[in-house]
C-alpha cells in the first residue's frame, strides 16, 4: 500500500530534524576542539612573553677588557650607577658610624640603690643586736646570698656611716655610667659610639664607657682604693658589698638602632656621575675600560625606567610575529603528520608543558649569567619528547626551540646551532632506548655534539682559548644536567599524563613479574594462552605499523582476571569437571564476564599503566558469549531471552593495539579447537573471526583499516601453523621381562592441538 503524502512529509521532516541535531552536535564538538587548541596556543604564547618581556632585542653588553664592536652613543641622559661592591662598602661605613642606641633604665637604677641602702640598714640593725657572729652572718646571707661569709663579717665589723655612704656613692656612680648585660651585644651591633637615652636626653659616648659586670667590678675596686682608707680587709668588704648589687640597667634598643642604620643607608647616593644624551660612551674597536664598562652597565639598567620608545614596540611586534610563526609551524606539523597526538588533548598539554619548561629554563639561566648561553638545557625537552611521544616530535620540538632561543638572544645564530646540535644528538641517542640505564648514552652524544659545535664556532670567531674551554665546559655540563634531569622527570610525566613508554613496557614484559608468575601458578592454561596470543598480536602489530611491544605486553595481561576463578575457564579444566554444567547460563555468563572486572582491579592494584588496563577492559568489547547464549536459548525456551545478558560490558577497543589483541585472543581460542589443523582451516578461522568482529562493529572505534585487517590475517597464519602443527609419531620400544629389546612398533603420539592420536 503506497504511503500517504502527509506521512511521507512527516517522515522527511523527522529525518531532517535528526540530521540538523547531529550537524549542530558535530559543529559544537568541532568548535570546542579548535577552541581548546587555540587557547593552548595563546597560553604558550603568553608564557613566552611573560618569560621574555617585550624589549629591544638583547645585545651583548661589552665587559671590561673587551673590544667594542660598534660605537655606543647615549640615547638619553642617565646617571652612572655605583657598583654593588661600592654600595656595600659605603653602606658598611655609614652603618658603622651610626651609634648604637641604649636605653638607660632610671627606675631600675633607683631601685638598686634603694635596695642597697635597705640592706645596709638591716646589717646595722643586726650588728647592734649583738647576736652571735655565726647567726648574724647567716641572717645577712639570707638577705644577700651573693656575699661571702668573710665579706659579711667584715661588713658587720665596719659599721660606719661614712663607710656606708662611700659604698652607696660608688654604687650610684657605677650605675650612672650604665651597666649592660653583655658587651658581646655591643660588639655584634657594631660601631665605636653609643647613644645613651637617659630621662629623655640622648648622650653620645664611646662604646668603651659602657660597663659590664666585670668592668664594673674593676671600677669599684679602683674607687674603693681611693675611698676605703687603709686596711686590706676593709677594701675587700667595700668591693664585695657594692659588687653584689651591680645589675644591668641599660639595654640596646634594637628597633631604634636598626631604623637609624637603615635611614643612614638610604642616605647613600646610588649614582656617581651623569652621561648626557648624545655623549659618546665608547668608539668601535676601542678597549672597554673599567669606567666605560660602568657607563655601559648603567645604560642597560636605566633602559627599564625610560618611556617605551617606538623601537621597543617594533621589536616586541617582530618578536611575537616570530613566536607565532614558530608555534604555528609546529602546530601545523602536528595536525598534518601527527594527528594522533594533535587529537589527544592530554598529549598536547604534555607537549606544551615540555615546550614551556624549556623556555622557562632558558630565561632563568640567561638572567643568572648572560655569558652562559651554552648552559640552556634544551636537550631535556628533546629527550623527554622523544621518549614520551616519538622521535619525530622530538626533532620538531628541538627545531622550534632552537629558533626561539636564537630570537631570545638577539638572533645569535651560533647559540641556535649549539642548541640544535645538542638537541638532535639527544634525540638520536634515545630514539630506540629500551632500558633506563641506556639514558647515559645521551651524556656522551650530547657532550660530543655540544663541544664540537662550540669548538668550531668559537675557533671561527677567533675567540681566546681560555674562553673556548670555558664554553666547552658549559656544553659538557649541559649534557650531564639535561640527561639526569630528564631521567628524574620521566617517571613523573609517565604517571601524570598516563604515557606508557617502551621502557616501561619492556619492564612489564618480564614473565617473572609477580602478577604473571601468579597467573602461571593459578591458571597455567590461561598463562599459556596469553603467551600464544602475544605472539599473534606482536606479529600482527608489526605488519600494520602499530605498537608491537604494547600489543605483546597487553596480551600477557589481558586475561589476568581469570586467575580469580581459574576453574571456570576451559583452558584450566584439564581432567576436571566443567563447573558450568551445573550452573544456569546467566550465572555462568556472569562468572566468565567477571574476569574483565577482576582483571581491571588486579591491574590497577599492580600499578599497570592505563594503556594496559584499557586492553584488559576492551579485549572482548561488547561481544556475545555464543556458547552461553545458545545454552540460554535452550534453557529459557518458554520465558524468552535477550542477548544483552550474554554480552561483555565493553567498551569496544579504542586503539589499534586493543583491536589486534581482541582478534588474536579469539583466533587463538578458535584455532585450538580445530581438529586435524591445516593451513586452509586456519585461514578459514582467521577470516571468520575478522568477519564476525566487523559485522558486530567491534572494530569501529579503532583506526584499523581493511588493508590492516588483510595484513593481520596474513601474519596470523604462519604463527598459527608454527604453534599448532602436528608432530610425527615416535617408535615405541618394547622389552621382555629381562629388559631386552623385543620388537619395534609404530608409536602413538598426541598432537599439540587437543590430544589426537596419530600413527607414524
């Protein structure tokens, strides 16, 4: 019956609506894709400008003793800046001239004198009471533990108002001069003068007039000699009594002292002359003297504070045009020839980070010492890009950074050549690295490249030999630093960006690793199956240009989940009853399906990289478990059944390597079940497996082409024939009861493909 026009129009409109929605979704996705990459481009460009701010192209400032290559005329009037050494010397002089500020504590001084008078009064009272001398000494000692028994005894015996007055006067005199806790504090403060602030007035004195406990005691002795009169005992009593009450009454005012020294420091002029605009600073071919070098240095320092001239704007514009050209060419190369990396956002972030780190390191080193341009470790980025991504990207990144480095240094071609030679040598030395210790080859290659390039350039420029040796030393140091830093950063980059290097894969390919040894012990059949799958996958990956090492190692681990319940998988049931015979089809399929989830958990627990975990998760895709499905059709005949209960959870393979492992896994399992295997039967099995996976759409999300699948089938065949070929029969030897040979007969042997008997 023909469709009505209204129905046909409605169907057409619905189709167009779906198409428009799909188109909008695609446009948004494509737009987002390009916006992300444009944003990354601009971020890298901005970082380069931050690290190398817009200014006239860097020119090498001649140093003292150099020959000026051109006339240098002052473009503006500027002051000649004093050198740091000159400023340090002047600052030190003015700081030492600032007196240390001391605060005199008048209240404490009065209290000490008052306490001394009170003490003498109590001594007089005790002496008048006529107590036994021993008891009197003990009581006075409790008042002043610092005095000895002899001193107290002398004090009791010398009860004289004039004597007490003399002692009090000496104590006041000494305290008025000022007593500090430690003269070491004054020494640390520096200077030969002190400013004593006493009752709001400030008096400047020599630092030697300030007393400490020792010098105060000596002064007391000197004054006691003059005042105590005759008698050694009387003088000793005088000194001991007064000294026992000496205590610090003056302290350094740290805050005020520091403030005065800083103020004095700020008063030091930072300049020592003026150069007028248009003044000739140095003529071409003249020797740069110390005075000229100071003027040139001051000129560079003063450029930063001047209004932005048109030349600076032009220079900034030119530099950014060059930056955009370099970054644009690098981006175009990735888009045209390295689409896999260009589409992978994580890899682009890694590449941008490596690029920015190299620029940042060059900026830091050039700011530390403009003469150490040969220390810039571009080889770090070359090594990491080659190992983490691939050698071609390592070369491209090295070329881009070398050109930018030349721009950073004022278009100095020699600098670019050294950076380029060292970076390319680094890529060459690690391009096929398989062990971490092989990184040390880079030290030799990069050192040799740097030294040879530096030697050729500097000899051509007639550079003195001492400078050539220094530059060569920088080149060797660059090689060592680049290699060792790259070794340290590699594991961090692998973990942070989920990159699996060949080095890591080779480490994981060791069959003695704990996880693989456990698989061999718990599920020997699965272990052998994985080895065979790895041979198939590696051969196929080599044929189509995929990562054969990843395919091989992924095959080792793809079925590790089976060792959780090994007896439920046919390859481990040698001579055992199949437990699935007693299980419902859905339950059996769930158990078999669980080896994917168990494998992912085991892989994560063992710290396997994401690329291996992806193969574990994807090697069955969303494929149908045909045996359980057929069994389910018979078991659930009345209830009906959906194939969704008998499909693996997926996802489908997302990479060529995962797709190859899927095909190798299915091919090995099917080939093992062939009776009387022949090349034609193997070929039929391989074709059937590939056709089934194509019809199911299991390979739709990989980059495998029909040509790739044809190559895979061709490479599977010889591997299968080599593994599952039948063996010849060996003649059995029969002996009589005495052990003598009796006769020979045709022996029976088992083939490798499942126990068939074959006669010779």
